[in-house]
C-alpha cells in the first residue's frame, strides 16, 4: 500500500492524496499591483494537472510595504480578488485543493522605502540570498502599528475566503514578520510584544480565525529551529506553537532557519533533514503536520508518510523542476497512474 496516495481530510478540507505544493515566490507580478497574472495561472494550474493534492500559493502580503519585492503577490485590496478566483476555479477542475500563504516580510522587505520589524535589529543576509543584493535597516513597529498589522492579516484573510481558497496558511517561518516577533534574536522590544514573544502571533491567529469559516483549517508554517549562533531551539518553537494551537491553528507546516546566516549549527541540507522536526511537532502538539525539505525522491516522501512522521509532505524545488511530480511519483511507486487523457500516451 502506498500511503502517499491515500486521501486525507482535516475539518472540511478533503485531499485526494498527501502531496502538497510548497509556497514558492515567483517574483513575477509585472504590474507590481499584487495581483496574479498569466504566469501564476499557468504555474499553479500545471501543478494541479500534475497530480498535486494541495497547492499552497506563494507568500502573499497583507500590505504593499510588506512584500519581499514589488513583484510579489498581495491581498490588500478587493481589486485583487478576481485574479485569484480565476486561478482557484481552474485548480478545482483538476480535483486539487488550494490554499494561500498570507504574510508580511517585515525587516526582509527588500523594496520597501523603510522596512519595519519587531525591532530595529537589521537582518544579516548574503547578497546572493536576496533579489536586490542588500537589505535596508528596519524601523521598529509602534504598538499601534503592530495592532494595525493584526487587522491587515484579518482583512487579507477575509479576501482569501471571498476568493474561494480552501485553506489559509500563515507564514511564521524563515525570518519574516511573524517569525521576527517570536524570536529573541530579532525581538528586543520593551513592551508586551517583547515580553511575550508569542503575543503578536497569537493575536494574528485569533484575528484570522474570526473571519474564517469554522470548518476551514488554519495552517501555520514555522521554523522549528534557528541556525544563527544563539538562535532558538526546538523547545522554544514548540512553546510558541502551543500558544498558536490554543489560539486556533489546526496544522503546522514545519521548516527551519531563514533568520540569518547559519552559524555553528549550519544544516547539512541532506534529503529529509527537517523531517525529525515535523515528527517532534506532531508528537508534542498532538496536531497533524506537513513535512518539508528535500523530499523530492518519491520513496522518501512515501516513507515520511508511512513511518508516521507527518500527515502530508510538501515538495518545493522538485515541483519547480517537474510540474507533474505527483503523477510521476505515483507511477514510480504504484506502477499505475491515471493522468489527464491528453497526456496519457506520454505518462502511462
């Protein structure tokens, strides 16, 4: 039995298999208006045709200033909704479900005139890790601005629900704003948002849950550990995740790092290197998890599910390389596959 291709349900989200397309920025909004275009349409629909169970659209900002670059997606305006609906409607025709990753880049907003963050602590990155080669020093958000940002997450979620997404993911990983607030390495505030590192994330979770249908699951992506010297460890992230669970998160998407250049604990980036983090989240929190990180080998993806490490596996670079990863994995593992009839002569 190949567990990777068994259905999975959580609340009202019913998936035909355990394969998730990881959110991956395309930096392709040519008009810089935050709305998806033909590139995004083809990009996401091809992965639905290719057998993916759940597609999570790339990091989508709650405000123009919160984008990584001006070529990123956004959901800060009702005018953006119809272009998302166009993609969602087509994805659903191929028996796939679709979510969207809602976020704010915080101090990693490369094109913002003045990036903002939990604090004024600048982020260290290598030039090749940015689109523009450098990052400006951030300004700490005021308490009022923090509360306004919570509202922006809520309003973006309302638009996502109106557009027809099947699930919502909050991006609390990889050094972006939610991560910045929960990390001692990037949050030195003296107010309640510095004394309680989970508070901002908890308020965002409660705000978005208040406008989501009760049967729609909320996913949160988190960095299980940080790789900078003196970065937080697994016990810290699980402590944060427990708060977010209590606030309403239904499923965790478990990644790691992204907060700055790795120090002594630099990861080896071997296949499946983050899977143990996913399993630890699953066991400690009692919630389902998505594992991610070099899982493009179908046998490894299958083992991750079959061994009980995670309920779902997310494929990132593997799907950039092969839009039909799901169909090809199914053929490899089961020796039988049912592709769209248009492609049957090539994939069977």
